[in-house]
């Protein structure tokens, strides 16, 4: 009996060993999921922060070269606080308590902006445009496109919304405003079109809404918002593009812009 039990146990152990080995081999051979390559916000990307010849011909310009902070400064400053750093080819807000908001060197009127961002758990950031050196904050003059972790952030204004003014339509699948964001740890793509004729917000290729700056509808929404008390809000037809860095850690790459020539 002892011999039979011993043989049975050996056979069982052998089977388990083979299954374990098989699972290990399967895991090694299985192709990586498409999102796995971008789950780390600090992973170096050889193709990041570059422009193709076609993009250059179309007028695109990089706002971040992946190596330096050239072309940026803190709001109403000439330098950059140490909370902003370049790490592994990415523009990183590593210390939101000592970062503040970044502004581009140049001002932009009509433009298309595209970038990728990766935000921390519970993180909250934003993209402001037409920012002027007035007021105590970039959002005193520049409308803000919210960026955040939609699951954990405390601010009820969600990613891609125009802060306090415009919200995406209701998604019938969830009965909540449309949400095309990817979870924390993955890169999200933002596209903004800002012109006097229309403005568009896109997250990961999904259009959220469009609006017209200074229109009757836009002004009515501003009048009902906290921005009604800010005399310079959304009044300038041009200004800096700004990245918010005081509400959580966030990482950016592939920041590019092209000026849009308006039809006469």
C-alpha cells in the first residue's frame, strides 16, 4: 500500500509540475496587451516627442523636446520651480507642492493642440488656454480643460470637460456623461481645437463637444459660473497655453501645437 501511495503521489506531483511549467511557458509566450507598453508614466519611448516630416509640413511644432524645459516658464515668472522635471523623456510634475502652473513662451490665438498625459491616482490637473498675465491664477483668464483620475479624484469636474461650463453628452450605456479616459497608469491622448469659429475637445479620439468662445451660449454659461466674478476670464483672443501642476502628480509627452489660419 505504501508503495502504491508513494507512486500515486509522485505522479500527482509530476502532473502539477508539468502544469506549472506549461503555465509559465504560456505566460512567457503570450503577446503583451496593447496597454502594457504604456502603463508606466516614466517608461522611455524612443518615438516620443518627435515630429514626422508630414507633421512638420502641416505646421506642427513641438512644445516639449523630451530633454529640457526650454520654452516653458511658471505663471508670471521667468524660471521654473523644481516640482517640474524631465524624467525618462517625459515632462513630469513630481512635486505638486512646489510646481505651480507652467506657461508656454509664446502666445497662441487659433490653434490645435495634442498631447499625451498619464495621471496619478486621485490626480487632478488641467490645460488652460488664452492665459494672460492677469489675476492670481492662470484660470482667472484662461478656460480650463480638466485632466484627472475620473475614479478617485475629489473634484466632480471630470476629464475633458471645460471647467464649470461644458459637459459631454450622456452615454446611454452608463447613463452618465461620456467618459473615454483610460485608467490610472495608462496614457491618454488629448486633442483641442481652439478657434473663433468653434472649439472642440477630444479624449482618446472621442469628441466630447464643441462650443464658440464669446457666443451667447458661452457667455450665458460664464455668467452662471464662478468665472462671472473674474473680469478677464475668456476675454483675450490669444494667450499662453498652460499646464496645471498644483493638484497632483501628472506626466506629459508628445506635446505639439499648430497654428490655425482663419478663413478671411
